[in-house]
C-alpha cells in the first residue's frame, strides 16, 4: 500500500495578530508531520500577497507549503507572474482551482475552468509543480449533472493533475461512490477526502448550502438541538467526524486533508482519536 498523506489547510490571516495566532497553530500541527500545509487564495487574487506571505512563513519554518491558486477573473500574465514568484521561492506544490467570481464582478478573465489553469501551469512550468485539484463527491453546485461533473473532473486529470482533494462531506458513501466512478473512467490519481470539523452550526449550514455539501437530516436535526451549547455541539461533532474519518481510512482513502479554519484543536483531537 502506498503511504497515506495528511495535509492541513489554512486561510491567510488579515492582521499581524492573526498571523501570530496562525504561527502557533502551525507549530502545534507541524508535530503531526503533515505532508504539507495548504493556504487558500481569495477570488480574483484578492489575497495574493497574504497567501504568498503565509506560504513563505510556512516554508521558512521547515514545513512544505502548497498555495492554492484560483484562475477565474485572472489573466494569463498575472498567473504567470504568480507561478514565477512561487518557483523562485522554491514552492513545488499547488492546489489549482477555478474559484468563484465575487458577486457583481463581470470580468471573467482569460480562464473559464480549472482544467485550463492546470494545462496552463503544465505548459508554463512543465513538471516543476505537483498539482492538486478539487473533487466533488456530492457534485459541484453548478454542474449540469453528476456525469458531466465526472467528465469535467477527468479533464483536469488528463491535463496533468497529480492528485485531488475533495470538497467536505458528511456522508462517506458519497466519497466511496465517487472514487469508484472515477476509477471506472480510468482515473488513478489519489483522491484525498477533505475533512471539515464541526464547530459553529449556523455558519456550517450556510456554507454547506453554498458549496453543495449535504448535512444529512439526522445530523442537522441533532446539531440543531444543541442551540448555544457550543461545548456539547463540538464534542458531538468530534465523535461524528472521527467515526467518518475512521470509515474513510479503513475503506481505503489515501489520506485526509483537514480544513482547519486556522484552529489546531479539533484537527489534533481527531488525529489522536484515530491513532494516527
Ligand atoms: P472546475 O473544476 O473548473 O469546475 C467548476 C464547475 O464547472 C463544475 O460544475 C464543473 O462540472 C464545471 N466544468 C468544469 N470544466 C468544465 C468545462 N470545460 N465545460 C463546462 N463545465 C465545466 N476557492 C477559492 O476561491 N480559493 C481557494 O483557495 C479554494 N480552495 C479550495 C480547495 C478545495 C480542496 C476545494 C474542494 C475547493 C476550493 N475552493 C477555493 C472552491 C472552488 O474554487 C469552487 O468550488 C469553485 O466553484 C470551483 O472550482 P474548481 O476548481 O472545482 O472548478
């Protein structure tokens, strides 16, 4: 069996204080020896400098960093500049995405879909970068159909993606079915489940509706019962997510990618409970 890979995702802090807090989080999570820390990239390049700064900080601490790069609203020239900068910083790993246009923005730029970005990165930089792409076991919200989304996913692999990270989900069967279906299309790259610890129910429900991640009815109903009792909600959430991670790994998932929300606590607890 190939070695499983674990990774942790951060968003770039807006303030110096946030950056200090993130350093502390990173130091704690670095003890778990992830393959890399990834750092998100705001739509249309809005976090370009902060993503770069965060990534530099991670690399300087001796851990591997993988910046996300989204292409919607960008020109080839601006993406080329970013790739050149990352190369000069010794970054070898990227998460390549389409991104979403900020509401009210009319200019889609020179890229329409993530497969065009992956092809562009390969054209410009050859094999310098290991490229991750996004996968949607519960179907991307704008996809025409389940099958169309699979075909579009395969397109990203065909032009050079090395592995994929999924949108988060709370239903392990959706992941296993998706993996079976992409394997049936001849896709063999690792598909690492994206894991979202459960913290704030209202926020989670809003975000899940927007990104097409289903909170199963039983889970929604149960989470609603906790109301403002955050401690009980979190404790229950940790049980649910730990069980799901266990099922995923036992079922053959090639690792886990944690959406940490810049917090070390929930990820560390799940990690310890899984005995990783
Ligand atoms: P694509 O793969 O381009 O797919 C987008 C939609 O278009 C899908 O419905 C697909 O079926 C369809 N499609 C794809 N190709 C074609 C085609 N050629 N013709 C017709 N239809 C097509 N967003 C950010 O802004 N910054 C981040 O840092 C970020 N990080 C993320 C990390 C992960 C692991 C994930 C899962 C998502 C992340 N996102 C991020 C969100 C992501 O940008 C959105 O989900 C976005 O809507 C789709 O991006 P994508 O790369 O999956 O797009």
